[in-house]
């Protein structure tokens, strides 16, 4: 066997997992334990990077996300799964499998793909929001509600769906103000207004110009008219941008939701493209870390079964 042939063989995997977050590492752990040759390609851009801690994960509540991922990478490596810090830029069908080109110039082949590329949160362009996101600017009450309970909440509206967000956060504080920002009051239905009033949510029209910060803490929300409303925590609704580029390259069917377009999948996470699976925020906006881990496990176990049956059938046909 020539050196070129050896290299080509070494670059062939049973499964390439694109994305090294919770979903990708969970899938990789299952693949490694199933004795499958797998590669995890990780661009190193986890969605929850701004957060100091993750919550709601049984036995890992309060654990820093970076620490969680480091432990996951160590576990995965112990089963012989290869991990590389790189970005998958193109994927094509190749001899019954897939060819994946990486930004660093490497090209690898895979019999199956698991895409766990997540999504990106595009924050409202309000001064101070990006800098404080994950601290006292948050978006999910299930993620951060306990830590900011009973504070003075402000909710910055960017769509009519922000009414739902304002109502939800009343479960963690009885002092909630909805700043309409870019939403016209006339855009709220009568039912919206009645619900907000019933929940005790104050509604303030006018565009939000910025945050007031004293001693590294939010103390207020400043409107374009110069008025300042005392608040200590601000909820925003980021625009979700799913990272579905690789799936689109393969022609995967997507479905439109209020939070972006996501792939159509079956119960195992398989997309409309045979041999291509997904998990985590690549398949839905509401996938928390605990869901992502479960989804990665589910997709990987389905892939392992798929590969075993494929090999058995190939032997029968041969």
C-alpha cells in the first residue's frame, strides 16, 4: 500500500460529527463505546459560551459550560475518538458516503454524518446588551431565572412574541416591565394587553437607547427620550440563526418556525437526507444542554444500528 493510499484510508471514518458541543460530544461518546471510527470537527463556538454556569442539568447544575465540555472531550478521547479544532466548510456525497472539506485544508470521508452545529444568537443592537449577555442581560428564564429571582425585570420587546416572554418571567419576579422598543403598542392584541395587566406587567412604549450600568451592574433602562426606568435584570429575545449551511448543501428539507428554519427529522434525528443525522440546536431553538446530550445519544445509537445492518446486508448481497 502506497503512502497516499494509507493516508486516504486513514482519512476515512465510519462517522464524522460536525460540532463539538454537548450534542456532538454525546454522540461521539456513544460512537467510541460502539467501537466506531469517528471524528469530531469542532469550530469552538458553543452557544452558551457567554454564560458562567449552566443550569437544569441533573447532577451538573451550576457547572461552567467550558468545564463541562472539557470533561466531555476527555471522556470521548478515552474511547479513541479523534477530535480536531477546525471548521467544516463543504460537504458532498461521495461513493455512498460523504466527503467533508475542512477550513484547514483537510478532506475526510464518512459513511454517516451527525451535524450538531447549533445556532447563533443575534442580539438586539442596543448599547451594553452584548457586553452583559449571560450576566444580567439574559433570554431564558429556565436557564437564568433562579439566579435572578425577585430582581426588577425589564423585558425588551423585539417581536410580538416578546409578550409571551414577559408573561413567562413573572414566574420568577412580580416586578416586570415590558419595554415595547421596536414593537408598536397597536401591534399588541386586546388579549395581550389583558394578560399583561392580569399578570401585573407594566407596559412602557418607546425605543430602548441603552442600559444604565453602575459598579458593573445594571441599574436601569434608558429610553430614546432620555427617561430612565430602574431595572436590575434585562431579558432580551435574540434572533436565532440556525447553522444549517452543511445540511442545506446536501439538500436537507427544512421547516420554517418563528425561531428560524430547522431540518425535518424523524424520532432518531435523521434528516431527509439518508445517512445524515442532527441533534441539539441544529435541529431546534429550544434544545437545552440536557436535550442536546440526549439527542446526540439518540442519533449516534441510530447511526450505529444503521451501520451494522448495512454491513450485514452488504455481506448477504456479496
